[in-house]
C-alpha cells in the first residue's frame, strides 16, 4: 500500500490521528497504525438485515425478506469447499499467515511447523479476533495432528512472553497496539506458564518466532506454495469443510454464509 495513496483517501479518524502527532516519528507511527488498521478491515462487514434487491429503507420500513444463503457481495464457495478455497475466497486478510508460513519454510522448519504458521491466525481475519488462538485451534482440530492445534492454541499466550534462549523478544508493535503499561490477563499468564512446561512448547514458540509483527506491504505469497504441505498434513473431508458433520462444521459454515440473518 502506497503511503501517498493512503493519505489521499484516509478517513477522518485516521487523518486526525496523524495530524495530532507531535513529532515526525509519532506521525510515522500513527500513519503505520492507520495503514495496518486499513489492511485488517473486513472486505465485507456482517449485515444485520436484508440485502436483497435495492438499498433498504430505514429500519422498520423494510419489508423484504432477510438475507439467507449466498451473499451476492461475496465470492460463491464450491459445494465441497477445501481449505485452499477458504484461503482464496474467505480468509481476509490472509497475507499475514502466508508470509509467516513462507518465513518458516525459508528458515527450514519442519512441515508441521509451517502448517501451524499457515493456520495460526485464520480466526482473526475471518471468524473472530478475541481469543483467536483458541478459536483457530478448535477450527482445525478434527483435521490436523494434535500437536499443530495445540501449538496454535498456546501461541496466543506465548506471544506476550520473551524467550531469550531462542531469540524471541516482546514485539515492539505490541507497545503501539496495547501501550507500554499493558499486562496480559491472568488466564493468559496461566496459559503461558502451562505451555512453557509442555512437551510441545517449542512448536508453539516457533509460531511466535516465525510470526511477522512488522508491516510487510510489498511481500505477496500464494497459498498454492503450500499445496503439498496441506495435502500431507491437513485431512480434507470428502464432503467439504462445513458439511462433514464434525463438531466444528458449523464454524466453517459461518464463514461460508457469514451474513445469514439466522
């Protein structure tokens, strides 16, 4: 994303934040933060009411049916969607996890770690941001090795705790996101302490090491680069994700039809 182009189209809140900064470095930080927020925005915001036909009238006056099924604003999913279909048609934005997986691959990580990096934040962009490690792990548990889902669950807590033995430092970006006085909630501390004593600790830690906390606008990675790894380590259901009767099928269906009224 070009900074000049962004500034020319920045919203009022972003422009005000940048203008209010008192130093050049503060303005640069405000600009970067605003650009990252722009990248993280959903392509389509969930709709509370119907989108069928012309623009709806104000609430209370619209008598058309509520939206159910395919949303015309979203790409139509195949009848038996695969993980790669979700990457291409629903996960937004996916470039962060693709960059992380590519970084892990470049660093010579084993394939289960590369897969964990590829999937570690899929809940953030397409399902839910809060406790995304837990939600992401639950999404994939029926389809991956237990170690992979465990690592994704606990990377959420480990991100906040440095490990000098492997060169992991507290992300500088977190000072911008949460402030320098932020202290993780007690359940996060407890989860990190538990993970640090677990036999799979290093798998979760490697997700944080290969994560990307910097703004990388010029790096583009295709999910097709990981087709073979997905094929070897992700148990794709024949019926398609969302239709295999698994305990998490409803979560995948929620991404297929995110704007269903009920």
